[in-house]
C-alpha cells in the first residue's frame, strides 16, 4: 500500500496564468488523435485532407469541452446552476463529465457531417480508432488531480488518497489502461480481422 504521490496539478505558472496537467493531457490527446487519423486517412474511401482533419478535430475539441462542462454542471451541480446559471461558463473552475463530453462529441460530429456532406456513420467510424488513446491520456489527468479513487481495498498496489486513511483501488489508472492502450489494440485487431487477407 502506498501514499498517493501528491502531484502539483499546475504544470506551469506564467504570472496569473496557470497551465494544468489536466489541460496538457487533453491537448496531447487531441494531437495524438489527429496523428492517428492522419495516418489512417489514405485508407479511407473518401479522402481526408489535413485541413479537413483539423476542422474535424476542432469540432471534437468544442464538443468535448462544452459537452463535458454542461454534463458536469447539469448532472452533478444542477442546484448550483439554478442558483447561478453563469456557473456553466466558468470552465476554469474545473468540472468535466465523461458522459457529457461523449454526448458533446456525438453532437459535434453530427454537425460536422451535416456541414461537410459526409455520412455521420462514416465520420464516427473514422474517428473511433483515435479516441481510446486520447481517453487514456484524460485518465492520466484524472490521476494527477487525485480524482476517481476506487473502492476500499488491501491489495499491495492500493493508494491512500489525500484526506483518506484507507487504501483504495487507483481506478483512474485501471481506466487509463483499459480505455487507452487495451481498447486501442483491440480495435486495431478487429479492423485487421474485418479487412481480411489481402489477395
């Protein structure tokens, strides 16, 4: 059993501007997703230019941030929202929801597909392989913030989180592994099997 490594959530301070590790993990996730999609674009029936990919990622960024923030406020802070509707806009105060972000991305991709004349399912099928590693990086940000502690346990790798006195599963690291590299690798295996042998 170990004490949680108390990591400063602020990676860089530039005067009044604080850049958090969580924001960096999101940025790296989007860049990694873009790079994966760029490598896949030549294999698509309908080609994707670099400009089209940047537009697609931009829609995804707004979908994740707006959807994640709205989901957090509406699902976990609805009373505060009723008392102070402007809290929805204060993204610098923190608070993102995975399911809100997912709904936001789906809506953003639907809007992108409509505006570019592409089929929605073609867009989502293309984007899907790039998502797992980005999700995994987001969970790294959760771990650095000391978020998502799991159930109480006495396994040797249990962590004692700040303000706690018992060991808990580091569930954010589990999710990082399963939602990230494991899901990415299984998706690649499925695509390879679906493509079948080349003649």
